[in-house]
C-alpha cells in the first residue's frame, strides 16, 4: 500500500473512532492530541469524574492533525487541539484554526508570557532548555549563557540534537529576539564549530553521550534529565550520577522556556466543554500531574515542581512571550541552515 493510501486510511479510521462514541447521549469534548504521553489518560479520566463530560482523543503527529483540521473545515468534530512547543501552536494559529478565549480562571492561573496575548492558545506545562554537563570535566564557574557556547574554548565539547528539532528552533528564535540576526548568525556558526559530533538522536541521547565522554556539555529540555534522575531503574540513575544541570542566562534575560499548550478550535462543536477542560488542566490538581508524572514545570505558580526539580533550586525564566519567538521560527531556521547546523 502506498504512503498516501496509508495516510488516507489512517484518517478514515480516526474519523470512525469519534463516530463510535454515542452522539448527544452525554456531554463530550473531542481532542486532537499531538502530545504523545500515554499517561495523559489520567487527566481525561479525572476530568470526566469531576464533570461528567466524556473525553474522546485522537492521537497524531502535529502536521497530520493540522492538515486534517484544514481538510475538515467547519465539519470538524474537534474541540481542543493539544501539542508541544509554542512554534507549533503559532503555526496552527496562523492558519486561522483557533478561536480566542477569555477566561478569568485561565488568566489567573497561567502567566502572561506562557499564553497567547489574545487568548488563542494557553500553556499547560513548561519545559526549560538547560545545560547538562560532566562534573569531572566542566567547572560550573565556566558556565554562563547560551551565547557563551560559541566561545572557542568549547571546541569539540558541545552536544545538541538537529536543527530540524522544534525545541532548537524555538531556542534560536529566542536568541534572535534578544540579539538580532547578525549576532545570532555569528553565535550559531561558533556553536556549530564547537560541536563534539554532527547532531544526532534526541535529548536523552545527548545526555548519554555526555556521560560516555563523547562531549562535555549538552543542550536539552530539563525533563529528559529529570526522568532519568527520578527513574526507578538503577541503570537510568547511573547515567546521570556524574552529571550536573545548569540554567543559562541567569544574570540577564533568563533561561529559555517552552510549553506544552492547547487551543480551542474555531469550529469546535462543544467549545464550552473545551474551555472547561482547559480550566481543569490549569487547576492545581491537574498541574500536580504535570509536575509529578511528566516532570514538567507547572505553569500555575501555585503548584510546586517535582522534588527532583526543586532540588535544582529556582531559576529565572526568559519572560519573552512564547508568541514572539514562535513568530521568528522561520528566520531562525534560515539562520541554522546558513551556519551549517544539520
């Protein structure tokens, strides 16, 4: 079977999945979900227990779900779209897929820099882009900023995943917002010159490579390290035993943070239920899940992070609105191509 026919079949099967639920028999909310954490099922079950609203979920890749929403148009059954990274949310927003939401509950729970200025999308959980370093080869006094990693003293020591990764695109976009295109290009060229190897693998692979001595420092999302540190498996904890974490740019704008987020869809049949689910996800109960199960930072400041994250201490966040670096994603990708980041 061709790839196009497999894709079409997948869409048909997904449509049948929604159709299998009884229509109008009970209140529902339908989610198109590009956040692939199987444990999120806990959240849907708790929401149904609290409200009686049944949650239907269609899983898929970000781009596939966006194309499906565009194809379905006003006939789409989806009420809520969930994904990782503000850049992905901005892309969907630019396609006119979201409706603006005003909610005092959400506005009180989610800081302004972690939500769209006009209420088009809302952060649910936060991830920091940090440094992981070998404690026997890096003096913490050497560490300061993302920009400093372009210094020649880091030649052959830096590990990071590919330029196509959305987390890196958003990081570079935030640096672009702070420093402008010329300085960002110069920084990017310096970083590439300092890489220990061509980019490969995910963030966990970068952490393992530091532990194995391939490089001395990796740029990763914090939860990849935290999950290893909090793992019940001794082998996982052993990987990070000799490694440290560092939050960059604490003396200026703060560490780059990104989000898992959600938006109510423009054509949502049950928009009110979607807003109720969003408000539940911002509540202390649901935010506790993001902290303890996913090891992400809660967006709600009233909820403390997981003990592993608390042990790292508080950190200063870059409060540039996530929409601002999402808007610079395309320029960031062009810069990464020009500097040879592959």
